[in-house]
C-alpha cells in the first residue's frame, strides 16, 4: 500500500516535470524566433533537457521499479535538493548581500563590451529594461546604446527611476515569494528522494523475497 502511494506520487510528480520541461523547450523556440539569438535561449534549453532527463529517469525507474534508474535519480535529485537548501538558507540569512551582488553582477553584464557589440543581446536587454520601466543604472541612460532607444527614456527632462534602485525595490518586494518557492521546491525534492528510496527498497525486497511480493502492490 505504502509503496503504491510512493509510486503514484513519483509518477505524478515526474509526469508534471516532463510537461514542464517540454514547455521550456517550446518557450525557448518562441524566444529564439523573437530575438534570433542562440545565446539568449542556451540556458533555457539546458535547463529544459536536464529537467526532462531527470524526470524521465524517475518515471522509468518508478514504473519499471529499476533500482539502477532510481539510484541515479535519488543521487541527482538529492544534489539538487542540497543546492536548493543552501540557496534557501542564504536567502533567509544574507538577503541583502545576495541582492547587492546580483545587481552588481548584472550591472557588469550590461556594461560588458561583448554585450554592447551584439545587437541581438542589446535588444533582449533593452526589452527587459523597458518592462522594468527604469533608465540607466547609476547614471541616467547609461549605457546609452541600450537606454537611448527605450521610448520612456528618450525624454531626459522627465524623472525616471534608476535601474539599480528599481531592481533593488523589486527584489526586496519579491523576496518572500522567492523564499516560499525555494522552500516548496526543496520540500518536494526531499520528498521525492524519500519516495524513490522507498520504491527502490520495495523493489529490492520483492526481488529477494518473491513470496511476499503481494505486500508491495
């Protein structure tokens, strides 16, 4: 009975993750068609295939009760859960440090000559800041190649919030939601590991004691 519940949970969870991975792949193609830049979607594609691979591994291991597949699944999900737990602890204890460094690193990225010389990446970055409704990082409309072409930033007489301040406000405002999401993902990862371990142990017991196989159905 318990093993059946574990199999049902793992099957449902991994099926949903496969759908999520496919959705990410579709999203990456949509973004590529919009910006025609492989650099924009490479991270999304890698994440999509990684999620899909792990989910397929877990689903196959669960349905076929493959100890090998479940062992690999437990190791991978366990590592991901540890990473998520580490991030969660940092978010709860060093949120100001994380926000400051995130903004600083993004500012360096925006001012990187490689980005400014790539028209496709400039367009992606420009669209992001247009939605953010800010003009420039530490100074108004800097870098000019990005912000001068944003309609809301063309009127230099109009006061606009700098992106450093806007991003800091948005990150602080959304921090609770980010922490909750990380907590849920960490909990699901830990639960998936426990359930997968239970299914693997049940499969091992059924292989060793076939006379008691009916107990785990």
